[in-house]
C-alpha cells in the first residue's frame, strides 16, 4: 500500500515538475558561474568539512593514487622509467618502452585511443574522474584543503578569520598555512620535473647550485609558483574555467550518464521538517537544510540539476545521507544516478552512443595492438644523396644513398644491411666498417647500391633492403634505384 502511495506521489511530482519545467531544458537559469557574482567579482568558497562513508573511500583512493603519483618517477621497468614525458628532447617512455618522434603515428593512435576511452567513460559515468582521480582535485580537496581545516578550522572559523583584522593569531595561522602550501608546491614541482627529465637528472639539479643548471632551476621555480598559485588562490577555478575536460562535459554527458544527482521527484516540494505527520507525507524529503550546498567545494546547489561546476566529488551525497539518517528517511536523496533513471526509475547503461564509442574503441585498440607488435627497434631511413642521379662504372650502374639509423632501444645495436631482392643488386658500405648504432641514438652512413648494366631496364628499379641485427631481420626498407631507361643495355651492345 505504501509502495502504491509512493508511486502516486512520484507521478504527481513528475507531472508537476514537467508542467512547471523545473528541470526542463528551456528553464531560465543563471548565466554566471557560482563563484563569480554579477559584477564579475570572485566569490570565495568556504566549503564545510566533508565527512561520511564516501569521503572515507575518497581518502583511501587518494592515498593510493597520490602515493603512485609521487612515487612514479622512482618506478623502473627493466631499468627504465615507468613513465617519462620528455617534451624537450621529444622522447617518451611508457611502461619502460621508449617512443621517439619517429613513432608519431603510434603516439597519435595512443592519444586518440585514450581520448575515446575518456569519452566513453564520461558518457557512462559522468565526471567521476574529476572528483575521485584527477590530481588537481586530489591535491586541492584532500591535501591543501585538509591543511587549511587543520590550521584555520571549519568553514565558519575560516570566514571569521578572513574578516578579522590582522592580529598575531591571524598572522601566525596565515603564515603557517602558506608556508606549508609552498613546501608542498615545491614537492609537486619536483615530481612534475622528474616525470619530464627523469628522477636522476632532477636529483642532480637538487644537488647542484642553481647557477650550474639554470634552466632546471628556473623550471622548478616556475612550476612551484604555478602550483602554489593554483592551490592557494585559483583553486576550483582551474576545474571550472580552465580544464578542457570540464568544459567538454556539456557535449559529452547525456540524460543516461550517471552523475551526482538530486532526486527531485523524491525531494520536492522541499521545505522545513514539519511536526504534523499529515504534512510530512505530502512534502518532499528535502528539508532545505542547505548542507549539500555548504559542503560543495565549487559552491553550487546540486538541487538545481547537473551543472558545469560539479566535479562529482560526492561530498553532497555524504552530507545529505547524514541528514536523511537523522530525520529517519532512506539515504540516496542525492546519489549517483542519471537524469532518466530518476525520471523513469530505470537506469540504462547500454545506449546507442555507448555502443558506437565502444566499437570505435575496440577498433582503435586493435590498430594499436597491431602497431605495437609490428614496431621495430630500429628506424631506418634511406634517401638518395641530393643532387646525384646514377653513375656507370665497370659494367655496373650505381646509386649513392644517405642512410640514417635511429636506435629506439636502451642498448647499442650492431646493424648489417643486406639486399633482399632483386638478387643481382649489391650493397656497399662506403665507410667499409661495421655499423653500431648507439643506444637511444642515431647514426648516419653512406651506401652504394650497384646493379649490373644488363639488368637495368627501368628508369626506377625497386630494391628491398633488409636491416639485420645478427641473423634477426629488424626491418625491411624499399629503395628506389634510378638507371638510364633502356640506354644501359644499348650502350653495352654498341
Ligand atoms: S542536504 Fe539533502 S535535505 Fe539538505 S538541502 Fe541538501 S538535498 Fe535537501
Ligand atoms: S554538487 Fe556535490 S558532487 Fe558536485 S561538486 Fe558540489 S559537492 Fe561535489
């Protein structure tokens, strides 16, 4: 009986919300972000200390992820960094495998695959990455904000301190807080640099005087200023106004995406808790306590629906669940749910868009797997020496080539070039000595290819050259051999 009554109330509320267009897309809403007032002035957010079971899980996830992030530069696979993104030297190491500018296509496929994965993940699970995994949010909410709570107290105490005139206590608290912020920013700056140039070089910079490695020192100072500025001042604006992923939510989210959502059918009409049981049964479950707003680090009221500022941190879920427990109502008035699952009561995950993105992702993963499996350790480029055509010598036609070898591995490789086809072509190394390409380096050489005149009947003969390390074929390169059209054999006959 209670279930039937509940259903009727939801139906009635749904009809009402649609007729008043409470969550309709034609609603007039705000055209400013929640942290900026109408005159364009920043509204500083003092979120209340979060608490609850989801917050406990976030603390655990944060400890794991930040340990991985800060310890990452020390992780090695086969003696190589697990992750190195050296943009200066255009060298990238992912899971111990080196990638060079020559692997541009492969890197492009990796990036496209990653983006499609992020899109698919967002379409299904909304912005959960932002609240639970993004380093910006983890550092802001779980490190810097926690230090702030520890030194300045909860939101009301922070507000009081901000308004209070300068005193010894205020000076002490502010100085202590900002000194710790600066120290953590220095640690983050060193970590970022270690991901870019490697941990050994970063330690070397630390141990040298700044004048010995001015560029490294300047990079560290710049990174520190940026991180300190972001965490001490810019804060949630990074997610709202700068992060491109955040800005993309408007086009990625669908009505089926699972986001942090307020169940307006259950919560409305909101109002203060009434003592009269009759009134209670017809009122919504939201008692308008504003706790969900007070804990929000981006200053929004989730009861207004999904908004671009929401980073899915779930602080409002915890806060509301606590209220529901206290007033004897079921938890989940704010919960992970899609717009349609609240409206229709059914959560659909597999939609046409999800299937489409999944198919693209599987294809890309296939391409990536194939490209990785067929990727060679040595990249060989063979180009005709500029300004040369061909020479005729002792019954042979010869072409001169510049050859460049790039060794993508971390050890030296002894290379040999051999003609695979046609069998009558021969290859001569001008330097006449064995080729040893240094680890992570490149080597240039000059080679002749010679073909007996009788066999040169085309202007262009395709020669297949094999690149060998011992007996192992590493790569096969196609080379164009230029000869005199028909003239070589004529000349021989005459
Ligand atoms: S915390 Fe829950 S009950 Fe309180 S205002 Fe927010 S939605 Fe309503
Ligand atoms: S609305 Fe809720 S989930 Fe979204 S940012 Fe605010 S507190 Fe976090």
